[in-house]
């Protein structure tokens, strides 16, 4: 499953749309199901479901389907445990908000950012800082400080 999703994303981002859709079709039944039979090496790094859904979202965005991309990105966000994966959950909330903003759902974006911004502002991480800067560009009142 992870391999098919990764292949789909690679194909999508290089313009091989037919191959990307075929790889996503192979992985579809596993992407948002409760996969219990996963390789131990994958489970050591992250929830397989979160990773698969995240890369599916990126493939769908590259395929030009921002609505489905947002759905999978939000699903990935929901899989991350707020207690054990606080930083990545906040980063994923920021990413969902950015995709919602691009899709014209400004209220939905702001709702995601309200939960993410306080966490991201306390984390020392390049990824967190980049997401916070993106939020600041669109909704500086949620972050504080000047627009960059």
C-alpha cells in the first residue's frame, strides 16, 4: 500500500497521470481503512494510515483534484494522535488549512489554523516555522507579527 501510494505521487508529480491513477486505484482499498497488517518498519516511524493518506493527498493535488486532496489530507491529520505527535499534527492542521484556503474555504482554513498556530509558535522546527509563515501571510491576526 505505501509503495503504491508513493509510486502514485511520483507519477502524478512528473505528469504521468494515467500511471498515477492506476497506482492510486491499486492502493485505494487500503488508504483510509483500518489497516492492521502493516510492516513493522513502517509502524516504527508513523501511523501507516496517516502517511498513506498524506501522500495520497499530495498525489491528488498534483493530479489537479484539490477537493479530494483536502479530504485525504484532513483524514491524515485526524489519524495523528494529539498527545504523542503534537508537532506533526499541528503541521498537518496548517497544511489542511492552506489547502482549504486555496479551495476557497476561508472559514475552514481559519478554524484549522486556530488550533495549529499556538503549537507551531512554540516548536523549534524548520517545518513548523515554514507553516507558521504561510499562515501569517493569509491570516496574520491568528499568528501575530508582521506579514512576511
